[in-house]
C-alpha cells in the first residue's frame, strides 16, 4: 500500500515541488490512457487494468503508485487499485469531470513554454511568439488542431460547470433582458434563460465562436426563440442593450483590452443597467494554488494576467462603473455586482 507522510519536512516538500512536472505528466498519462474510465467499483490489479487500456502491466503499476501518492487512485494492502474522489474526476462520464482540463493544462506546448517563465518574468510579455513564430490562438487553430479541440472541450466543460452555480446565485428578478458578453457558446446564458422563463437574452462573441452555440440556443433549440446571437468583438464594440450584462473570464488579457471592453459596456448600456463581472482571483480565494498557476500560464501564452480583487475594482471604477457587492460564486469564481451610473 502506498503511504505518504502527512507532514514532510521542508527539504522533502521542496523536492516534491521540484518534481511537480512528474505529477502533471502522470495525470496527463492516466487521462490519455483512460485509466479512470477502465477502473470500475471493485479493487483491480494493474495487470487487469493494463489489459483494459492496452499497456504494459509493470509501467502502469508504477504510474498508479505515483498517482496514489497524491490521492489520485489508492492502492490497497494486497496491491490492487481503487478509485478516490480525485481519480473519479478523470472519468469522462462523471459529473464535473476534469479530464479535459487535465489534458489542456499539460498539452505539448506547455512543456515548451514553462521553462521560459524566467524570460516572461523579465520582460513582462508572452514567450509564445518567439517559441512558435505566431500568436497563441493562431498557433492553436493553424498548427495544433488536436490541442485546439482539447481547449474547446476543456472550456466547454468548465463553462457548463460554472453556469449552474452562476444561475443559482444571481437574482434577476425584475430584469427582462440579459446579455452574455464574450460568452463563448452561451452556457451561462442558457442556464439563466432556463431559470427565468420570461427573460430574453443576447450572446455576443467572435464569429467563429458563436457559429457553434449551445444546442439550447441554436435554431430549433428549446431557448432559440428568446435569444439573439450577435457575432462581434467586445473589445471593439458592444452593439447590445440589456437590463443585465454578464462578463465572465474575459478581462484577463492585456490591460488595454480590459479597459476597452469595460468602456464599451458603459457606452452601450442604459443608465442604471446592471453589469455582473465574474472572474477568478489571485487573492482572497480558496483556490489560490490553481488561480496563481493559471495566472503564470496566461503570462506565458498571451501575456495576460488574472486579477486581484483590488485591481479588478480599480479597472471597473476607472471605466465609470459603480461597484457594489462582491459575491462568491464557488471556490474558483467571484461575481462583482456593478451598475452604470444614472
């Protein structure tokens, strides 16, 4: 049975962190091999799992032993393996699956970018153009189609998971219209419309994104009659009027893009309109290890940054928004309630 000291000394903890890439690679390997999907509810030997996922038994045993040290799978006293709460999250069919997030954060380009973090810290800019000769999203869609598909699935999974939390949190009593700005495929908007049958909605995002919306919003979908889909770039213009504007996880690129987007919302909205800005924070959050890691990854790939509570409030006030209550959506997200001044 794999055992791990609950309180390792500092030198051991640092050694473990130094080998953090091994843990990330092991999670990726397990996700790509489908080990979590192959493991059922009974204790199973590495030999049985190897036959199911078509690997060699001994290397798979070594992989599972390493993951068990982190609570991802568990090894029984007789050398078999069982699921843990974390290993179940690597299954494709489990609610709130993290399989595609695990793959996305360990895609091949990440292993090229992370060793250049010191360069990004020195310059304050992305290293992606220098590594690949083009911007991050151009690279994904032109040279790394498989990675782009993983990205799309990861973002879809994440958005679907948070959409229900957002719909459960926000009180839209009295509102008749809501606009999801930079809303991707519209999972948040669809969840809000399902909860509020009298609400009408608008989804605005880049043409390639809104070309494939949530099926509930598409022609013939259950919510299609109450939705307007607008192709566009919120950094350039927001040709939408609504009672409530939702802006989720799009204010993390460069500062100028953030400023332009917020100014465009204020310019488009009627006085008194409500603006709800939803973001991950790199302070005052129980998910600090995750959000600070994502913050560094944003620096590497697009030169962006996650916000602190103070930096986001400052940007909103600078744009002319009146900042009100700050709500906790879930351990990863905060919602900033704002209004456009009368």
